[in-house]
C-alpha cells in the first residue's frame, strides 16, 4: 500500500518546473466538451438556415399580393386598365395611361 502511495505521489509531483510550464495543450475532456458545444450550436442554427428561404418566399408572396391589390385599386380609382409585369428579378406595377413603373422591386 505504501509503495502505491509513493508511485502516486511521484506521478502527481512535477519533476521540474520548466517541464510543467512548457507543456501546453488541451486535455481530452476539454476537447470533447468544446466539440459538444459546437455540435449543439450547429444543431440549433441549422434548422433556421433552411427556413430562411421559406421566409424570403413568404415575404415575396406578401409583396406580390400587395402589388396586385395596388393595381386593382388603381384601376378602380382611375377607371383605366392597370397591369402587373412579372420579371425574374422584380415585380413592378404599371398604369395603362402611364407606363412608368410603380411600386418597389422584389428582391
């Protein structure tokens, strides 16, 4: 038993101060904890990244509905035909008597 205590004491006692201060790095436990935290953060962030496209699409649909309502109201008030011009990059409203685009482009 005493021999085991001596071996344990030698293992726990640094042999020199310079060798203890020159050892740098991370323990296995620290690395596992950091990897676990990073994995948890990635698991929380990943679902939000996929829903960004659907949020953007929903916003574009709301804007398109607003543009359609604007064209309808404009046609009713002016008594003339209004149209919606759909392009790959934007949505713009134009009047029949005035071809200047109205509304903001959808990005």
